[in-house]
C-alpha cells in the first residue's frame, strides 16, 4: 500500500487533486470519478489539468494533504480551504435531504405494529 492509499484509508473523507503542469491551477475531484467518468476527465485534460498531484482529506479533526509534489504554503492552504468549503457544501446538501434523526425516530415509534 503506497502513501496515498494509506492516507485515503485513514481519512474520514478525501478527494483527489488534479493540477496543471505548471502547478498554478488545481481542481478537486471525487476519487470514484477519477477513472469512472471519462467525459469529466476529458474536460479536465482540455483545461490543462493533466496530473494527479495527491489527495486532501479529513484526518482526525483537520484537513490534511498527501502530495507527490512540493507546493508553496499558500497553495497548500488554498487547497485545504477549497476542500473544506466543498465538504461544508456536501454536508449542507446532505442535511437538506435528510430529516433530523429525532424526527425519524419519532416517526418510527408512531408506525403501526403490523405483527399483531
């Protein structure tokens, strides 16, 4: 198991990082989509995102990076910030479509017992 695989297995949630050859532009991609979505990958290539430079994820209570290349501290912070915004948006979207667990339990309790 390589370093990135270990990182991904330890992370609560992680995404891949695509970059341009000059390392001046980055894009976060779901790891399941890196090879599964050919159209998306072609779009990324067309925009110059030609290399996967690592992964970013949540380890413990922090955003962490596992990179194959050396980046400036500001670039690393930008990637982490974009990742945390993405994660916040995913959580908000999930919460908008799921009921509160106490409501769910109340509804479960009020279901008629059909075993009788």
